[in-house]
C-alpha cells in the first residue's frame, strides 16, 4: 500500500518526520517496507506564470521565445518547444534553481542563441501523467508568481506499508490515518464521508438491482448520476493518484479510484445508457457465457464466476474488473455508480483462476465491511458533483444492507496481564481502544468493547482486543522473562542421540554430509534396476509437482548419494565419501511410510597418500564404515549375502543388527555406476529408526578377568563357498565357554592351497574368570574345533 | 705443586679435552690419555704409598673422585656423539603430510545450525518433537486455525498427495501432534523439513524450519520475548537485542515478527560509515515469526487438556537456512542442496 505522506497528513499530522512516522507505525503493526520521495524534491522555484507574448525563435523553427509574467517586476524570457503555447495562457513555470522530478536542477541556459530563464512544464514533467505533447495550460489559475505547489502538490514522501491480510481497513489513506492517530495521539480529521450530498429517499432513477446469491454478495449499493461531463480530473486529484501509484484517465474513472484509495472501498462506474434493459442482476456465471473485460480480454464465465448482468448477459466480473460493454466513455452522461461487498474467498479464487488481480480484487479478497459502501458513495457523490458537473438522483439503492451490528466483547483486565506478562492500566486500555474507534463501556476490571464496523471481521474475541492493546501500548515495553517450565526437562531422546552419534561417527571418519532432495524422478526405480514387483516401487506421488522429474518422493537415499557423487566428479573431485541422514518415503494407506534413513557412499579413490596406495571404494571399505556406525549403537552387526539388482552380483548383503534386518550394503552394480558416470562405488543404506529401537538405552557393566589369556593362532583351508562367518561360528560353537575371542587376521587365496579354496588365519584367545588355564586344558577344545572344522570341509594348514 | 693441585689441574684439563673430542675415535684417544692404564692419574694413585701417611687419604680420595667424574663425562660425551650419528642418518622431512591421511568429514551446514539451535532450546528445557513430512490437511491447516478458503491451501502454494494429504508447508502440525500426545505443561521444539512450490535464489521447494511451542499455566508474551532473546544471544552473540513487531498469523494471537539486532554493524552502519549490507541499514534482521497460541488452536485439542482459560502458550517458527545464511554469509539458497564438496568442506566438522 503506497501512502503519500502529504495526503495522509491532511487527515492526521503528527509532529514526526516521514522516517520517524514510518518507524513508529512499524512498531504498532503497520510495517514500513520502503520510504521514498515522489516528484520534485522541493516546491521552491515552481510558480504560476502567464504568457504575455510568443515570438518565433530566430534560429529554430520548432522553438518559440515566450515572454512570461512570473509575478516579478519584469517578465522573463523562456524558450519553449511546445506547439500549444500561446499568449494569455496561465502555465506552470520552473525557474532557475528548481529541482525537477528527474533530478536535474534548472539553470539559465542559451537555447540556439537565445537565453532561457526557466521552463514551461508539461503534465509529464509535473508527474501528473504521461502527456508530453504540449505544455499544461492551467485554468482558473491564481495570479502570476503564486507558488505552484498551492495548485498541484509537487512532491511528497511516500511510505510503502505492508498490510497484513487481517487488516483490509488499512488498505486506504484514511485507514492508515486512523492507525497514525492511535499510534501517535495526533488528532484525526473527520472522515471525508462526513458530508454526503446524496440522499436515501427516492428510487434512484428506478434502476432495478437484484442479487441472486447474497452469500457471495452481502451488500450491493448504488447511486445514479445524470448530466455527467467526462473530462480531465482536477490537477490536485491527478497528483494524488500518481503519487499513490495510479494512472489518471478521466474524471469519473479517476474519482472511483481516488475514492477507493481514500476509503478502501472499490467502486465501479457503469454507463447507465449501455446497460441493456436498465437493470442489473448479480448471479453466478453460466456454462458457455463469455465476458469481455475493460482490458480487452475475453473470459469464460462458468459457474464459479460471479457476474453482474444486464438484459444482454454478463457485463462485469463482480469485484474484479468491469466489462467493456458498459464502460464509461467520453460520451457518457448517465452513470450508475456501484459500491458492493463481495465474498472475499470467492473473489480471491476467481482472480487467481483468471489471472486477473486488480487493485479492487486485492481489497475485496480480504473481506471488506459492508459499512464501507455508503462511505465510498458519499465521497464519490461529492466529487462527481464538484468535478464532473453531475447531478445525483435522489435515493440510494441498497440490496443486503449493513448486516448485523458488531457484538460487544468482554475484556477482563486480568486476562491482559495473564497473556502479556505486564500490567496495562485500564485507563490506558480505554484510551487505546477508543483511539482505534472501539466503543468502550463498563467499569473496573471488566470492559464491554464494541468494534467499529470496519474491524468486525478481525476483532471478534477478547484475545483480539488484547492484541490491539498490546501493539499500541508498545511491545518494546514488555519485560523479557522466561516461562515457568513446570516439569520441563530438555534432553534428546535416545533415538535422537543415536542419530547424532551415527552422523558424528561418519563425519569423524572423513565423510561429508549431503542434504539431498526429497523429490525425485519417477524413472529412478528403473535406473536403479528395481524388479517390477519390488516394494520399493510403491512410491509416494505428488499431485502437483514442480516438474515431472520431481514428482515422486525418494524411496531410498541411494539416488541422492549417486547424484551428489556424479555432480562432484563433474566438478573435478577425484574421490568422494558422502553420507546422508534424512527421510525416505514409501506409499501407505494413510500418510506415507516414512523412516529416518542413513546412507553412505564411497566412490573413486579414498585417502590418497604419498606412501601407499589409496583405499579402494570397495565393499569392505563400505562395510568398515557400517561397522563403525552400528558400533556406536552398541548392537551386533552381521551381513547375509543377497543379490540385489542395483548392487554387483555376489557383492551385496542384507545388513542385520542383533539379527534384525536394518538395511542393505554392496558394491553398486556396474550398469548403475555407468548410468551415473561413476567408477567403482560402494554404498549402504540403513533404517536408523529400527537401529535405534535395537540399541540398548543403558549399557550394563560386564566383569572382565585380570588373569592372562592363552593365545593360539589357527590357519585353515576351506572351500571358498564356506564363509568366514560360518568358520567362526563353527569354531565358537565347538570350543565351548573358555574361548573368549576370535579375530580373523589374514585371508589367502593362491596356488599353494589349491583352486577353489581359501586360507583363513585366526587369533584365538582362551580365558576363564577364576583361574589361569594350562596348555593341557586346551587339548579338549582344540580337538573339538578340529573335528567341527573337518565337518565343514576345512583342513588345518601346517 | 702439591699432588692435590696436580689432580685438580688434570681434572680441568681432561674435562676440556673430553668436551673438545668431536668423534667417537677422538674421545677414545682422550680417554686413553687421561684414564688409560699408563696415564698420569692411575700412576698417581699407584704412587700413593710413597706419600707421607697424613696426605695419603686426601690424595686417594681426590684422585678417585676425579677418575669417577671423568669416566662419567666420557660416557655422557659418548652418548651425545652416538645420538648425533643416529639423527643425522635418520632425519625425516617433517613437512610431508601425515600418513595414512585421516581427513575430517563435515556435517552439512544445515545440520550444524539445526543442532546449535536445538542445543539452545534443550538448555532452556525444551524437548525435540518430530512428525511426518507427508501430513494430513487437517493437521497442516485445519487444526492451525487456517480458514478453509485461505490461499496457502491452494495447489499453487502447497504440494498435495491427495485431497486429504499434503507435504507439510511448515513444522507447525508437529505442535498439534505434540499437544495430542501430551497434556500441558509442554515445552517442545520441532525441527524438520518442509515443502512449498517455489524455486529461486531465495525460495527452494524444500527447506527446514524449527517450530517452538510452550504451553503451561502462566506463559506470557513477555516469556516469549525472554526465550527468543536467549536464543538470539546464543546464536548471534551476547550483545543482541530483540524487537517484537505486531504481525498476523492465523495460529497465534497476538502475533509478532521478531527482529534481532544486526551483528554486523552498529545501528545499520559499518565502522567506515557505509550502510550495512546485511541489514540494509535498518540495524535489525528479520529472523522469525511468533505469537501467543490462538485459542482456536487450543480448542482443536481441548479434549487433551488444553483449556485456554487454564493454560496459555507461545509458539514461534524460524527457517534454519535463513539463520545459516545470515551467520555464514551464504548468498544463495540453492547452495545448500547442490551438495558441492567445495561448499560442504568450508564448514568444519562440529
């Protein structure tokens, strides 16, 4: 909302500079978005002049030399290029020293050899419009030398305010003036609608208005004007419109816009002679109907559109834009002036659907008060009578009426301090509410407060009144205290703690965390080679995605990790080690099946060093990271080999924690890495929610022995089909309780052990809690181990 | 010269000679000269019987002490010379990088910032609540006093899964879920990912918010101010102040926008007198929206013990990306989601 301060100050003029005024209003809820100056910087050196004589320029065909009386002893010579300049005209003159709106400062200058002591101004140069075809000729002008600013406001500071959607009453100059009044205590002028030359007795030219859908049009008021003369608006009115960001057109249209800017109520002027049948009906559009609006566009009406119709069909889109057919033109003499109240939500939907947002719809969509209609008609009637030569017919059409009076609201002073945490004296509350236009009644501790009609939509409860009191008393005066925090204990839940520990474990091992998109491409499941019946294809689809390639929610973190890896290689990275901690989604009957996933991806060489080969991004490198993460959860990790389409056959596994499936790990399938332009890449993804459920909340102490263990190394050869885990499990089961630990420390494949075999070397440690073991005591477990190993095809190496 | 004097002279001469021996071989020669079987000091000891009896004890003790002193000096010098030989032969280029390398990884800036904010509120006694990202229209809008015709519900402003289900546009529905799950007193923050259909330098279709909610007997707007002041000082510096400006949100009444005094300047201007580029000369940074929980929001969860005549509450919401942008000078929201290691690696592991 653009507010020229000169205009504002005609209603409320606090002793504050523009910047201070803007700052004060910001603190009371009307936020200053920006402040700037419109038009000439100062009114100095702009005067009324009278052209006494016009002579041709000796050296230029298109220039004239004018002798202009500017109220000084001697007239001045001004060179002028306008074709319409003539002796006897009263004109607007800028004298040397004048600062023009475009920033130039005028000086005495020679134009083609003739000295010019000023400039005769066009409408454009006065920021009154676009007309630059000739100079502005003033009618009924005062004496030469009169400061021009007395006729035309030459410049004004302008404050652009952000108006929150609950305050449509502030979408006008007088509404802002009310806020200024309440916020500064400066006196508020009587509203411009206090004098209404119109009347309520009479049939207003017997124009018939019917409203078929009062739910969408709570009030429709109108007046009829005759003997209207279409012409330019007075200069002061044009100047105010331009300063407020609107374009002057003609007196009748300008007056409707001006009244909207002052009162907040949009008006529409119909050429009454162009209304077929001389009567209007407000109804929903019908399929197949079309309407051409003022801007020349044709729209399909349809049932969700509210239209104003005459005998020939729709002639205006209610609350949004008038129709071309009944538009006011230069020939118009009879005007039907409409001021109506529309259902805000309906206006908003329609404006959005048609892509037609106007100054009028922007106000209507917030929901205006029916009381504003007659205020606007009063102001418009005065202006049309004065500036369009009009005669108003007796009577005011009013369909729907003002609606019920706002109900009084109880305000308990105890509630004010209970909500705000500070006491505001009752006398101050009364003062604030009264200054905002509320009627206040009642006695100590309980007030009865009735909102003015223009606040009936936004102030309906005690808490709304408390907000009014709080914002005007000053939130800067509130103390800063802390809440009571009864029973509060701020701590992370165990799953939240685990999430942090797992992320930290990966970051500490050199991985960088990415934050991927929740949105992904519906082609991702194919690119990851999911089987046709894979449950992972059960994705969540967005009805209105930003684009087709962002239309599903990711069913895995793997896509984000692969995308990030590819992007970084494209930027020149040699190896990437990434992880992500975030939500993954699968479709469900209600909402979505979401879990917090953790995924890691290694691609390219890792940890290059000057004295050794870089680590390969292979299965075991990924597994080591998985072990680290599962380790911080305090649960036991095991992998079960499984072929998965997006992983390399034979190099993938299901991740088990305490024998519960928590995720998948593998070297990424060469076809998948090729699709992402990657070399050897390994990855895993786990469900942190499940892992958190398995993690012990408290770890209990386990006694350990101070006695020395007996150590023994074991080297065996087994067929490659036997896994290390099977070997270890076999040994563990055979050895009995004295075997404390087994650690695999070497794997060998080669000629010495025969094809299809693998050699494993293990450290075994035996210990009992109560005594030192003797070598003889190991004979029995060793024999059992050897026998058990033989059963799985393992032989001891010499 | 008495024998005692001669011993003292020998000791000082030999001490100098030992110190001057520059190699293991030279030291051996020196040792031979002063301590060898045929050198002067042993000879003096052997000749002790020729001295008058009253001098023998003193000379013997002095000679022995000197011999022990010199032996110790020789062996110390030997150690010095030997270690000198090791270091010379086995010197390292100490400027080579450590190996094997143990590079630091990095938490994403959003995670770092989120955790810092979480820690502030954990310290103030708040717990961390979480909720689904695919959310019911009911919790995302209805329960939060958002009018059935409110424009934020339009498909231009909200991602829909179906007519009843959306991608949450704010973390506020977690408020509702937290209130349904637990009667007052309730002190929670809800960090999480939210979604809106915008995409440019200052709007991403996904971003992260932290919502806060305190409901208890006697919670006031002044308490909101104090809580956010504590937050502002811990995140932006001890000298910060907060400014509450009246505003409008459907789910709070009164509603405020909260500005934090700019940490980059003095009241809008830098030391050199130029206008602060961060706060654009205003001296204040717009950081979050807040207010007292609207009675209509309590009405929605009234059966769970939320009676606005008994309890009051405040709520606030802030954008994690915005706070990180302000603190770290990140110029473009898209950098957060490009996952370029040249961005990620700038913010160290924390």
